[in-house]
C-alpha cells in the first residue's frame, strides 16, 4: 500500500501541468529529465528522489511517466510569465490525491514546489527539470 501511495504521489508531483499558451512560457521543447525530492513532515527518514524522462512540447507541458495520468483532472491552471501553477486531483483505486504547486521554466531548465495531500498524508516536493535534447520518435 505504501509503495502504491508513493508511486501515486510521485506521479502527481510529476503530472501537474496541462496545456498552456506556449508563447507565454520560456520552455524549450524536447526530452526533459524531471527529479522530485519528497519531504513528509514527521517522517524520520528522507525519501529518495524520483527521476524520469519525458518529452515536453509547446502544446503540452505535462510530464507523463505513468498510466496514472489517465485518472487526473486539472482543476485550475494559471501562467504568470514563465511560471505555471495548478490544482490537480487524481483518483486511483478509489483513493483521491490532490496537489497544488508551481513550476518556473528557464528555457532548458525548470524548478518549483508541489504540496500533495493523499488520504490525509501531507507531502512536499521540490521538483527540478532539465532539457536533455530533442525527442526521438519511436
């Protein structure tokens, strides 16, 4: 159960963007590597970072690394300059997880923070992204 919760939490922290007017955000499309460092208040041990790569385009800022994205709904998405902020809800096996956060893009890199609530369990994530190069077609 804990592994599934951490998997869902990792996904929520990495799937917090939606389609945004690309001309407003300084983001270079391509293959991006995302790393999330989770912090759980009261947890005596630091959780290990999670990392994955995904293609990001001007039409879709959503880093997708899992099938869980099919069960997520963006409730509120805003841009302010190069910063994207959101509220998102994901449901998996009857368990609802919400997150609020923001990411600022700087061309080939990005950073931000995410607050996650999963069944009353509170977590924070510091998330960074780095463009690795162009996406390759499979």
